[in-house]
C-alpha cells in the first residue's frame, strides 16, 4: 500500500516517524485483515501474536556532510516483518513523511505477497526520511552509503534483500550494494534487487509486474470461459505496470479502450479513450518521462480526453487500477458499469474493503493487489537467485518461469476460492498466511 | 444409424474392407472440404438512416457495438457487420448508388423524410432488404397498411435495445441460409413464429432471440476447434418469422422435419387477408404428418371449440399478464436442456453438467442410483442431441436403452466418451491447454494464426487415421501420429515485429550470422509459458521443424529447404531444455532467410515476403537403448513408383525401409525397398544380391550429445551404430535375416551360426508385423482422399513384449507430383540417325525443346573429386539461371547423393536451373535410385527430366559432346552451347526418353 503522496513536504526531520494522520491507520487495517483471515484459519493465539507484529524493527541516525559544508542527521529505518520462509524482501524508500505504521503495514503485506507467490522470501520494508528533490546526487549517494553502514550487519543476501521503492532507483541500489561489498570485503550482487541488467539485474524485470498481471488475467478469463480476444479493458494509470500490462493484453488479442495519467502541467488526471482500442506505441511516443500524455497530441490522434475519474465508468469487461491506492471506494464503486466482470489490481491498495464487498455482491471477480502485482517481486526473486549464483538467465527463461509461477499461484488461489466458497482475495490471504504460519511452526517458533 | 456416404467414401470403405477384411465403423463428420462447403450468406454492410440522436441512442444505450462484437463471436462469423450511418435522404441514395450494401435500416420519422417514399426510391436502385424501425406503433401501422408492395421486409418497433438490430440481421440471414447453407438446411432446428401484429412480434422476436442466443452460448461452451464449431453451429436453433397464413403454410411444409416449435397467433390479418384459427389449422397439419412438434397458440380472443388431442398443444391468451414468461418457458422446452442438473433423492443438487468435461466428471463421480436414474430418463442423450452431437447422442442412447447395471453403464459411457474425445483430438488441432495432461496423441497449437503446410498435412493424417482406421484392423499394430505442438504463424509475425526483423542488412550476411541475430532476439511473451509447460512435460527427444505457409501444402514442394533441428531433450533441468527449444524455434525462423531458401523461392512464383513460418515441435519416435534413441524402422512409402521393377506396377507404389533414424533414407544411404502390394517379391535382384548393399550401419540420436545449433554439429547429435549394437539392443528379431554360408541361403529371422543382414525379411516374408498391409492401406486411402499420389514418411517402434502392440507412427505426408498427364508423347524405338540419347529408364514427363546449353562432367573426372565438382556445377548453374537459360546436366553416378563416392553430392539449389539430368553409368553397379528424398522430390516437382543411360550405343556420346565448341570450361566440368535447341522427350508412364538432334546440329 502506498502512502498518499502529499505534495507539501517539510525540510529536515524531527523524531523517528511522523505521527499518523487522524482516522486512518494502515497498520491497524493490515492487522484487522490478518485477524479476519486468522479466524477463518482458526490460528492459535501464539501464532497470531507472532504474525501480527514485525519480528524486528531498526531505526538509526545517519549523519551526512552536505554539499554546502553543513552537517545534517537523517533518520533511517528497516522493518523486518517475518523471515520464516526465507530472507526478508522489500523496498527502501525516500520519503519526507514516512510513518511507522505505514512501514509496518507494508512489510506485513510483503510477507503475504511473497508467500502467495510461493517464493521463499519473507517481508520487509524500510528507508530514509528525506526529500530527494532537495538533495544533490552526491548527497543522495552519501545517504545510501550511510544507511548501509548502520544496517549492514542486519541485511544481506541471506538475511534481508532490499529493492527500489518510492523515490529510489537502480542507481541508489548500486551505491548500497557497493558500500555493502566494501564493508564485507566481497562481491554480493545478491544483496539487492532492482539493479541495472549490466550490473546484475535480471532481464525481464521491466515487464514483470505488468506481464504478471496479465498472466493472471489470462488464466482467470479461461476459468470464466471468456475469450480474451473478445474482451475490453480500461486502465487507470500509464506507468510501468499499466504499460506492460496493456502491451501483453493487446498481444493476446484484447482491447484497451482507455488509459489515464497524471498531467504534470495541469495538476490533474485525465483519461484517454478510444472505442476501437488504444494504440500503445503511438501513446507512448507522446508521453513524457514523468508519465504525462500530451493532451493535444492525443486529441489529434483521435482520442477522447475525459476527466481522470472517468476511467472507472467505462463500459468494458475488465477494470485494471494500476496507479493509486483507494481509487475504487464506496462512494464511486456504484458507477462501475454492469458489464464489468473483473477488477484486477495492478496498484497497491486500490480498492477499499467496502467497495470490494459491493463488487462481490454484484458478482464481479476482484483479484487482490498482492496476487495480481506479485510479478514484480517474483522477478526480484529471480534476480536474487541469478545474482547469488552469478549466473544470468535469458529473458525467455525469466519470462517463461514467471508465467508458470504466476499461473501456479493463481490456480492455487482460485481452487481454494471455489472449494471454500470464499472470495478470491480471502483465498489468497488464507494461502499466504497459512504458509507463513506453517513455516513458523516447522521452525519451532510457535 | 443411417449414415449417408458419398462415392469417394464408399470407394474408401470398400478398399479398407478389401485390405483388412473389416468394415470400418466411421464416425461421420461433416468435412469442411473445399468442394463441399458453401459460405453462408452474411450481412456485411448495413446502411442505417436515422437522426443523429437515434443513432447516438443506439450506440450508447443500445450498446450496439458491443452487441455486434458479441454476436459475431457467437455465430462463428469472421468479421463484424459494418454499419454506415446517414441522416439525409440524399446521402442515403448517393451511398446506395456507389457502394454495395446488404441491408438498409430506416428509422421512422427522420425529420421530414417520408420513410415509405424513401423506401420506394431505394427499391428502384437496389433489391436488398429494407427494414423500418420506429417508436410509434400507430405510425408504423399506417406504413404497414400501405406496404402492399413489400417495400419493407420487416417493420419493427424499437424500444432502445440495440439487440433488435441483431435480431433483424439474424432473421434475414437465416431466411436465406436455410436454403443456401446445406448444413443448416440438413441439421438446423427451426422455431417458427407466426404473428402479424407489429407490437407483438417486435417484442416476441427480442425475447426469442435472447433465449436462442443464450442456448447457443451453452451449446458452444466446450473448447472447440474450428471444424467442431462449424459442426455444432450447423445444428443451432434458427428463428423464422412470417406474418400470414400462406407463408406459414409454405414454410411449414418445406421445413417440417426441422421444426422444433411453433408460436402462432390464432388470427392473422395481413393486407386485408384474414385467416382465423390459424393455430388449429397448423396443428392439423402436424397431426396428419404424425409429427411431434410443440405448438403454442395465442390469441386476444378466448378460445372456442375443441383443440386436437394428443398433440403438444397449448393455448394462451394475449392478455395473460405472464405471457412473456409463458413464451420463454415454451421456447426453452422446445430448445431442450442447456445443462443437466443431477439431484439426489432429496432433490439436492449433486452435479451440474454444462459441458463435455462436466459430463465426463459426472459419469465418473456420481453414485450409482443417480447415474441409473439419469440413464433411465435418457437425460444424457437428449442433452447431447440438442447440443449438436448427434452421433454421440445415438451411441449413448443405445447404451441407455440396453444397459441398466451401474458398473457396466459407467464403463460403457466412459469408453464412448473417451473414444469421442480421442476422435475429436485426433481429428483437429486444438489449443494447447496446460491444465490437461497429454493423455492422447494429439496436435496442439499455440497462437491463432495459420499452421503451415506440414501441420496441415499432419492434421489431415490425423483425421484420416481417426476416421477410417480402428484398432482391430491390425491386431498387433497401432497407427498414430507423434505428439505435436504447432506454433502458428502469428507468433512468427509477432517475433519479427518485436525484434525489428528482417532488416535490410540481413540479406547480405552469411547464414550463421543471420542465425545468431535471430537467436539473440526474444520470442514473444505470449508463447513462453505454454512452451515451457509443454517442454516440462516432455522428456523425449524432440524435432523442431518448419511448417511454412508456402511449404509442403501437399501440392508444392519446399522439402528440405528450411532447417529442422533434432534435440536430445535429455537434461533434467527444464530450463536447459526450454532454452534449447526456444533457440531451435528461432533458428527455424532464421532459416526462412538463409541463402538456400532465398535461392529456392526465386525459382517459384512466390516472394520471400510471402513466406510465413509456423513451427512444429514433435516428439521423435523411437525408444531409448542405453544412451541412444532411435526407432526400430524408419521409412518412406510412395503410392506411385517411378522405378518399377520385379513385376510390380508403378501404381502399386513402393516402400523404402531403414533401420534406425530416417536420416539414412534422406541422405540417400542404403535402404531396403519393397512393393506394398507384393512384399515378398524382391525388387533389386535376389536377396543375396541385395546383401552386398544392405545396411551395415544406422543412425541413432546420441542423448548425451551437446548440440549447438549454430555450429550445426549434427554429427555430434547423431551417432552411427552398427548391426551388433542393434542386436544387443534386442530389436533385430523382426528386422534381420541370417545368411548361412553353408547353405548359401538367407533365412528371415535371427539364427546362430550366420551373419545378419538387414533386409526386413521377417516382415516382408512372414508378415511378422502387418506393416505392408498397413502402409498399403494408408497409401491407398490417402491417395483416394486427396486425388493424387502421395508420399508418407513414417517410423516404427517395435513392441518389446507380446502383450504390447508395435506402433506405426506417421510423420509426414506430401504429394508426389502427378505422373505424366497424357500419353501423347510418343517415343518409338531407338533411331541411330536421329537420336542423340535414348533410355528406357527415365523420370518425368514432357517435351523440352528450348534447351541449347549442356553442362557436363568431363570423362577425365575421378569420383574422389566429386565434392569439388559441386562448386563448378553451382557456378555454371548460377550463370545460366541469371541468363534465364535452361540446361541439360550430364554426369556419372547418383546426382544428389550424400555419399560422394556414389555420385556428385549436389543439393537442389546448386542445380535449380536444370531442365534435364542425364545420369551416365558409373562402374557396373545396380542403380538403387537415390532416395535422397528431398533431392528427388524437388526434382519431380520442378518437373525436371531425369534420364538414366546404360553403357551402350544409346548412351549420349562423349565424343560428340567434346566436339562441340565450349562456352566455358573448368577443371572437371564444361559448358557447351548449340546453335539450335535440342528436343528432349520423356514419357513418364512408359519411363522412356529420347534426345534428338536438329539437323543443323548434327
């Protein structure tokens, strides 16, 4: 689940984390989700107690000499939720307004995501409280290296494997890796994922999340006896996940009638619609590096430009929210057309539980985010494996394995959902949590 | 079961009876053969005249586009009907005058346009159907009153639901198609609506269309191939509507056998023509015809009098508030069950059967009482029948009638369903399904494009075998095709597009570089998951072959032009095997652009851009012996023999066999030939003569080899084994004979104290395996079905135990170009004065009288030099092809042989411009005609004459050749040119040839 991007930011930091906004606590929500499923699974109290909270939380100070000669102290952190199934996995983010409970919730969701995808990894999350817009490249590098120096003993290829996240990139990962290797005195490409291909990254990573979503959609449509070549979809978003999802969906013969994006200049979102289906290449050509589609060019190419929220009201078979959290909520879910049969979540947390309840009553199948967008973490796992072996696979091998893994994950969830007559997201949680609980039991932790 | 066979089928059946003594029980399938199938009538272009508001309504609220898409999908149409919208009369008329349309739809009350006058005007331009739509019934009724000339085929009210357009389209199409589409006419199920009130029939049409459409969806809910889809669609429910009694009567009488239900108004009043008690009149027809057609009569007036008894007749008042529901229930009863719900004694639902898979699962899992109860009610057969599976329904019905014990029932039902599934999968190419395990031998596909020639050939073979051949025909031999996956041409297109291939620079690169470029690119993501799953489940060696659209389409020969890759597939790691296969597929794609292919395509009417490549991945047929893999026997069978001998006729065909992999045959190595009509007759001298040339070595796949595709180190993949190895592997007992020196005799089988000879004696002499009979049957029925001679490639696995069957697996089928057209080529006896060359051993047919150039191998040539000759010949060929001059090629030994000691080892593209080849004698040895199959195949399909001469005066004179002025000379080969063309005559039927001089040349 992503923290809402608040454009205002504060310089400097006080305390470890900011206080939560009133009313909404993501960690509480994550725990509530967990509790509900734990009830279903009839988990014992000890296991619940173990899984409701992260195993370890680290917070520390990172003193940095800034470019202007001044000294600043930044706060860094890392939360390791559970590593019974394998080393922790999760992103490192830069954000000026990170909250403790958000990070805890995110690390917990990573545990479930890795578990439902059946990869041998646990969940973690962390980062540094800062605003990289206010930092030069050198300062960012120092920050990354400083972070590693504090936490090096508690991360590593067999311990905790970070990755890029909000406002961090492959370059940050390489600095982190480099610093770690200097400290440890060896080559540890398996420390971190999200590296560029030239320096140990996995081929296929760019496409993985988007493709992974479509592999799941493909199998779902087969189960629903819908011919993918005759289905239409509307996408919220036009970033990495949305684009690659659109690409593969179109290759399979489906039609995307609309995409939406944030317009940087107008500070607003727009939806770009074409009844006969978008042409992905032509749209990508008129999109800038921030992900904004040029409105005027799009109109010239025959696209209808509508307010961003209109993506939800398209008369299509499939909705793919692949941008923001909480984009389908109780207040707008009723605008979804009766034709829609599938909502598959490319973004994190795009549907609220109330909206999902409503959709379930309408017979719409909702594929939860942590299953649908697990392609990314699966590919990260592949990167970790390749790095540790120092043996890198072809793209075909990566994508072929990804396809098979996502397909397996889907079928297990689907089968359970049908057998127990529960919704798909519950089935996914049940599988995820029970696997982790089992691992804890086998280790003798509970 | 009364099955109608056409003449061809009757001939095939009697051929099968003659050869096997068994009458085949044929699963009657309606074939989509080109000469039988007529494309149904489809409305493709619709002109819609309405206000923009109405059109907007139709599009938005009426969801017209979406409905059209869905509609297209349901009825198996290839494309959407296209709607052109206009608002004005002028535009309408203009368009109609300049463009073809199939239907005009007019919305009433468009501004100030009088619909009727417009309709009349349209009728002066074109005769296509016109339909009037409107909101106001009163207005529409006014138009109807004046519509005496039938300007409007239909007048319908519209309530905003776009489905009305679909209903209209379907109605009009079906009214035509019940006459045009033979399949629909013979198998469709008709629902007749007789109603004259616009208000009522407009709503009934929508209601009935909805139910029929829903029923159709359930009919098609199995995973069906295109042929199965067409078959099912031919039995679909069809809605027909008439408004007056005369039309109703005619429709009834013409189609009564196909009508499954009638809904009729009891009083009709059309154009002043009143008819009352219509329903009863129709009911009387039904009664006198002794048919069992349900009829629903509705009327605004209460019914008087008695209705005929004993019929499925119902009466309902139009004022009945639940009228729509009653009609809905009625039509659903007529259509039959969409699904089966099995309940236990407490009426609790146990199983719901919606498709064939569900049926199979139900039969396996429900308890005895539920099963027997379903059987007693004939639930299954009824459901199958309305689903369009008449044959299967018949079989199940007989089980339902005859068997009542649960155990036996279950077994029989499963058997029948398995057979059905087997026949379905054998007879068509079905999409690859990861979730179903490979339990049958079947052809699967990945992708939606074309399958290419080889795959079509395989599919044809599969159909042939499943239709005509049953297990009991050859007791210890099973006939099948190899497990095959086809990656269709759209994947090739996507691959090229995604990787920006081919680029211009590609065409100047050598083949290896082209291959590397292709192999460093990536296959489309859409294929990877399925391919990986296929590889994961397949542990046998694989062959990856091309199946080009231009290739081997039974009629054209591209044999051997594109590359095949043989993969041991031995690694325990799925990833290694998967990557090997990906690379192999890409290599095959690359071979489309190799020099060999480019040169070859130039000699055909096609362009390189025309070629689209599908790829076949097949399991190699064979068995594992130690670290080697090979079939006991490989072979090629031809239904026409160009080298008849031993008293066998050309039409009786010939079979060539080799121990081990078929590479031995393809490369022109030593093989054994026999005639399938008379397998015991030796064709190449006595068996003892044959011994000298019998196979001593054979090819096997080395499972431990490391095969690197680009290095083309086939030699590493293939191992050459000897007879002793085969003996040790225990496969020779049906393949070898034993030569006993003391007796100077050859005994079929293995005996101590002699040397083994691979002459397949036990099979040809003792029929140890009914191979000859099976091949004879396959050749004959293939030839009959296709209408021309064929060549079949096959492999045989011998059974290792008595209880197992041996397996004859058919790998490919190709056409042999038909031998000689007519026998108006008269060749008399040898005339020393006029004939330059005369032979009674010639291949090909025709008169070639434009050839002036001769390329010949000099007499000083030594066979050890034959590889060098290839280059010299090739350069002459290139030159002459460039000058567009056909030529005669003369040389000793077997042209095209891979063994350079036996002949010049050219490949076809080295001599692609040749018109006639003369093979001169080379050391006195019996010529075993080169079974360099590809070479000869191309030779035949290029209509090249092949003349074999003997060492006698009829042979072409070297002295004469050497006296001619040469154009160019190389160390071993010379090119000469005559002033006037020679005349070459070849009579393919007689196998005679003569080359004559013109006077000026002598």
